[in-house]
């Protein structure tokens, strides 16, 4: 199968969170299984010389409203993978990939440029266009609108993957002018219209041949208003076309036995290196040094979605406990300021590292005893999978992919692999943290939980096989 995987970010080029991780590891796993999958993304202001060695395939134009806009399509072969880039310095040479006043226009441009660029892929004709999140959602709607009766477009099947339903690509009605589509057909409740404006995601949910999310639980949760943010009726209407496939992680990239980013390497059979990592990290961050002091990590985007508001409520109580907290990430300025305040007031108990640094995050995973993920919702979650790979025990809310991968520890039956709370409130969270701290004191019991987690298999192999099956279903599907 020929699969064109369209995404706004992908490690190692640009990576702000789980989407970038998935866009690196899933195509790699599928490629190893013999599928011809190629990734296409914007060419941001990359500095790395290896990335700059790409080759130009074509210069062409597309339209944003009435304006002709230039496009450059380039190709790069890297570590056995093929990457295509859409280049336009005006839209993409910025400090980061998102968060600009004209993001709507930028990803309208990206979507149109990818579709037009398919003509110039030379030896590669996609059977499947696999789009991810709101940034690429328009490709699915515009493919049918612009190229419906034209080959090879009319033969290309579409899969739309939802990684986070909170971000839907919602913009004002005026954006319809940039799309160049007749409003009487497309600015309707049955298509783009949403809360008086338009939703890029809504158009994809209406148009895609198949929809999937990144965990089975989340695929069920998004039929409810709390999780779907106004798009639940479309999900329910298309229920038979909605699937859930759990994300995995790259076990070569996250390998405590071989990672050279770590202070010390270790394995499930020999955890001494994990202890030494903790002691070294405590020293580096100016925390009190002590093997027996529980070290809890928050490695996350700092937002209310990630449950940081619950943690903020509990910070005074945390400071009364014998524990340490390390926060790696970045996001909301108010949350960053809050953690900085506590790190300055309690420098031996709290440390922060902003902004997110992928290499340092591995040190944090490997050094910590527990990982905190009290999310409001979590389509899949990558952090808990990485934590378990490094023998760090997750404390999570029972939601989405966290529910699918972390089960509450029962010491009497020796079942479960983490600590789980259900209701979204700080007291339930604090109860589970205190339960974890209690069991942490029993070092032999804690080692059993660590060992159980490190033996789990959350590689991409099983998930990639599910995607191959889904692609096969997709190719058999008629409109």
C-alpha cells in the first residue's frame, strides 16, 4: 500500500508533544512491515544541515482566495524514511509551528499545497491519504471538492485520525473566502458551519472515508458532549466508521539499557542504574539528595487539559509531604509562574525545566519514581507509556488511553501497574498519591510494580498491524 501521511509536526524535525512522537514512530513501524508510507509536513525554519540536504521536486502555485501563492515541494531520505516538505518562508519560517494569528490561513495553504503537490510526487501515487488533527483536516474535504472526478485523486481513500478533539481548527465565517468554496453548499450545519464560524475538523469528520482515534476508550468517549466539544452528533452518526487504535512508543528510542542521554543505563533485572540516575538528577537540580525520597515527575504541556489545575490546588499539601517534584514542559504562563514560585520557595523539594527538552525529559523519566498525569481527558497519552518503559510508576486519571494502559494496583492480588483515580477532583488525586507514597516505602513491593511495568510491551508493532488492517478495510470501502 502507498500511504501519504500528512501531519503538522514530526520528530526529529519539529516536536511539541505526542503528535510529533506518533508521526515519527508509526510511519517507521509501518515501513518496517513493508508498507510504502511517506510523511509530508511543512518546512519550518529548520537549521540542521542534514535536513537542509533535501532535494527540490517542484515549484508550483495554489490559491488562497483570489491570490496565487507559490509552493515548493521537496524530498528528503532519512534513516530509511521518505519525507516530503511544503516550503513557503512567509508561512512557515517562524519561531514555532503554531500559535500565530494567521494559523487558519497557514494550514489552509498547507492543505491546498499538499493536494496540488500530489501531482509532482513522480514515482509515488498514494492509495491512502492519512490526515492527522485539525491542521490537515481540510485536505480531506478539499480533495473531494476540488479533485472529485480527477485521477488519481478520486481513487485515493482518506483516513482521519483525531489526536485531540479539543483543538478543532475553529475560525470565523470569513475563512470561507480563502477556501474558494460555494457557501450555499459548504457553509452549512451539515458541513463546515460550527458555532457561527467554521470547523476544519468538522469538515473532515463529514468527508473522511474512515475516522480513528488513538485509543479505544477515547473513540467511545467522543460520542459524549464533554469530550467532543460540539461534534459528538457527527461522531454518533458515523459510529460504524469510527475506530480506536492505541498508540505505542519506539522502544529503540526509549531504551534505559542503551540511551546515551541518561546518566546511567539500567534494566529490569538490574535497577541500580535507576537509583544512580535519581541521585545525579537531584544533585544537578539542587534537590535534597536521598535515595529514599520519592521523586514525582510532571512531564507535560502545562494546561488545564492535563490536570494542572488540580495539581495547583494540591501544591500546599504536597509541600507538607516527604516528596520531591520535578516539572518538565511548558505552556500556560500562569502555571509556569506557579511552579517557579514553589521552586524558589522550596528549592530542595521542587525543580522546574522550561521549555520542554526531549533529551532532558528522558533523564527525568529514568530518574523519577512516579509520573503524574491527572488529565481531564487524554486521547491516548504517551507519557505513561514512556514512564513504564523506564520503570517509573504512573499516577493517572481513569480516562481515554490512560484508562486503557494503566490499571489500579491491588497489593492483595498483585494486579495492576499504577495508581488510578476516577472523578476529576483534587482530593481523589491526592488520595492516590498518598496511596502510592505508602506503597513506595515497601521497597520489595515497589520493585515488583516496576518490574511488571518494564516487562509490558507498548511497542508500535501491535498497533501498526491494526493500522494495516484498517487500511485494508479502507481500500475496500466504497463512498
